[in-house]
C-alpha cells in the first residue's frame, strides 16, 4: 500500500500502487503526471514542493496553461495571473501560430501531453512557447517519449487532412503538398476514438534537441520520486520535464507582492502567536482552577468515604435491629397463637361446664332426688 498527500487538492490517500495515468487521488482524481506538473512548477517558482492550496497569492506572476486539467487550473487562476487556454474553444490559442503581442510576457507555461498531438513541424510550437516566455520563464512539460534515438512521426507528410468514419472505423485522408492522397487507418487516439490524434512518439534525445534548438537554456527531467506527494515513475520514459529559458527570478513587482504576502502572513502569525499566548495563559488559569477542584474533589471523596462507612455501619445496625424485630414478631405471633389456643380451650371447658351444670340442675329438679332429700337420703345437688 502507498500513502501520500495530493499536492493539488491536499487530500490524504492510500492506494495499492501508483501508475502514471490511472487516477489515484480520491479528491481531485489526479494522477502521477498531473501531480508531477504541479510539483515541478512549485520547485521552479519557490524552490520547494508546496501543496497547491498553500501557494502564495502573487498576481504579478503570469502563467498560461495549454489545455490544463481543471483540477489544478482553477486553483492556479486564484494564485497567479494565469489563463488556461484551448485549441478548440475560448480562451483559444494556436501555439503553432505567432503571437507577437504576447511575446516575453509569461513567467511560466504548463503543457501536459499536448505536443504529441500538434501537426508537423512541431518545432514551430516549441519556438513559439520560447518566445512567449519572459527571459527567466520556464516551461513545465509532459509528453509520451521513448528511449530510442529518433522521434517517430506518424504523419510526416500531413498537409490538408480530415478524419472520417469508414465502416464504423476512423480513417485519415491527407492531401500532401504535392497533391497526392494518403489514406491511413492505423490511427492512435488519446482519450478514445475520435478524441485527440497522436501525431508522433517523441524520443528523449530528439525532444532535448528540439527544445534546445528552440532556445531553451536548460532541460531537466524529473527522475526522482516524491513519495509524500504520490509521485513515482515506472521507468525512464515519458518523464515530466522543465525547459528553462533562464534561471527563474522574481521581478520587482512579483518580489514586492511576495514581500507584502510575507508581511501579511507574518502579521497573521504574530496575531496567532498572541492568541496562542492568551490561550496558554487561560489554560494555565484553568489548570490552577482544576488543581483546586482536584483538591476539593479529593476532600469530598474522603468525606464521601467516611459517610459511606457510616452508612454501612448504619445498615449493619438496621439489619441487626430488623433481625431482632423479626425474631420478636415471630415470638409475639407464637404467643398469640398459644393465647388463641388457650382461649379456645377455655371456651370449650366453659361450654362443657355449662352442660354439666345444666345436667346437674336437671337431675336436682327431678322428683326422685327431691323425694330422697326429704327422706334424708341421696346427694344434695343444690
């Protein structure tokens, strides 16, 4: 797994592996090639690799993109005097045509996979880019290239041509300068059939020769990986590069903006430092309050512990009293039962006594007992 921070949008990503063209950023969907373009620009302007959102805002620096991706073109437009141009729509520029009113006005030009689609001779496009740049200007460039000695031109005699569909397949029909016709069906498109026709496959050596012939002083290929930005290469071919017209320097206006930007950031930093100190002092005060609260809490915890012990003792006393109460209640209930039994027995004896008394009274009232008593015989029952 590979983890990196996208230098275009700032998102943190983790992917299985990095490939040159496959989108690997979950935010802006950038690939290695696009991140390398932004990294090279950052190194040329500021001497270090910055995240694009962290670039200083320097409108005195003028830049141009040749069909740049919106993912970074929109952000560049917010940082510099930057215009993204197109071949087929506004703002339009044909880089093979001269633009004398713009010559020497750009600090940087970006071109990602464009020059392989420009018709022959491609040298005129490199020459025009060189003229558009200021004396210290730079071209950040990517094109597919091989490690062979010579560039392979697919259509060296291209003059007046059109791409038509024949039996559902694209076919190129070219009228050469001598008037003869050329029909080709071995076409390679970037972005799918009918999108952008590949005119050539550069060789690295020839690419350097063409850029040097156009006037560029230094050609530097980006060979080193930049893991923190998710930039790694699968080989020595199709590497991004920088073509320098001269060593980049800030002119007076850009330097003034940079100083103002620095002063503004310094003022922000000072304000943040003051806020930090205020927050630190507040935290110290809060810490003292917390210490006092901790001491108070410890005291209350000790009091609560003693209270808990008293409660436990009270519960034990209550349990003992409850046991005694239950025992006495059981004894009282037992006495009550015995009293009820005795009362019932006494009632039964009284009933028997009353019965016997009635029987004696009945016997005493009999005439035989009375007669015997008169004769001085028999028991005296009354």
